[in-house]
């Protein structure tokens, strides 16, 4: 796909169409859809019995139960609804790490754009939040015109300045009114303890939270062999460093940080995917979609 939406690859989208996007928690949508709702309705999947009260629809009375117990009971069913996918993309300066047209933000754009397209195709609502000094906040809505707006705004995101990820997460928790799948795409260069508090805020608001933690191979391996000048892409000072003097300490610090991130995911129930940006993005998306597919016989 050419032009500003070149981050969408029709071949990739075609392959992923067979993997629907599922919510892990009950959703509250505005139209009929494929996702489980906490509101009882009249779909075909039985949920529970409850006692009849005056005013209930008598067509939903279970006469067999009445015949056995001489009491009136109503059959309730799960109501399916549509999902709200809220994409929260980190646009701090460090998201610009990587070769031209293959930065961390470019990778995030491919992930987010593909999921937005897939969600819209299955009738779900899509919204976009840009984590930046000038934030983007597009509420989740359905329809091709709205999807176009989301994709165009996504194409215009640029990596600049320090991170505002934590404040953006808290802001999203307050401003996204109805239950949603909030997907955060970031390098997560924030203290894990503070991130945990922000994710808990979203979970308290009943949102299903997922995270794509985007890391470059060099950040993980730190395999530099000669003195190197390191630049802080979020505004700090540059440093000339001999990697041999700090490689061990760096790797130990990264190991501790990644363990802390795993603990954040475990303790908050966040759906967490650590992604090396050298992995093909369609493979990362397939892992995510497959990981959210309900097991046979479950909802």
C-alpha cells in the first residue's frame, strides 16, 4: 500500500484475516458483535437462571424448571457486543531509534495500523492515543471514515522529546469511558514500579490492557566492541563510553529491569509481549492474536 499508509501491507493483512482479535474480558459495546458482554441478553449461549420478577418477558420463562420445582425462573443468555480498541503509541524521542524508515516507531506503526484495520473489518471500534508533548486523542468509533482518520493520524506521528507515557496512561484511564482493549506500544523506558501503578489505574477502570514492549537487538545484547558515543534521544547529554568497562553492569541492569517488567505483567494481569524489533512484525502480530484466541469450549 503506497503513500502515507505504506505501513499497511495487504499481503500481511490477508494472512492475518484468519486470526480474529478477541477481548480477554467482557466488553460493553454499542452494537451487536462477537465479544462477550457483562450485560445479559438474548443470544444463543446460555448464561444462568434467575427468579422471575413481575415485568419480565414471559417468553423467557423456563417451563421445564417450573414443572420440576413449581417456581418460575428466567433463562439468561450472554449478549455479544463489539470491542473498543484503543491504541496508545509512545512517540518519545527514543522511539526514533533505528535505521531510516525502520525505526522503533515505524515498527509500532505497522503493528498498530494492522490491528486497527483488522478490528475495523470485524466491526469493532478503533481509537488512537499518541504519547507526546502534543498528544493525539481520537475516541474509539466504528466505520471506514473513522478508520481512515486514525490511520492518517498514525502516519503523522513523529518521535520527539521526553516520554510522557505514565501521564498518558493515567489520562487514558480517566478519559476512556467504556471498557476497552487498551494496547500500549512503547519501549517502556520508565520505572517499572510507576508503570505498575498506571496499569493498575487502567485495570481499575475495567479495561483489558495489553502491551507491546519494543526493544532493539543492540539494547538487549550490548555487543559493542569499540569505544562508542551514545546519544540520549530524549534530550540528555551524549556520552563517549568504552563498552568493555560497562558491558557486564549494563547486562545485569537490563536483566533486573526485564524481571521487573515481567512482575508488572503478572501482578496487574496485563497481556505482555516483549518484541525484538528484528522479528518480522507479522509474526509478532500472529503471536498476539493466537494468544488471545479463546480455548475450545470457553468464552
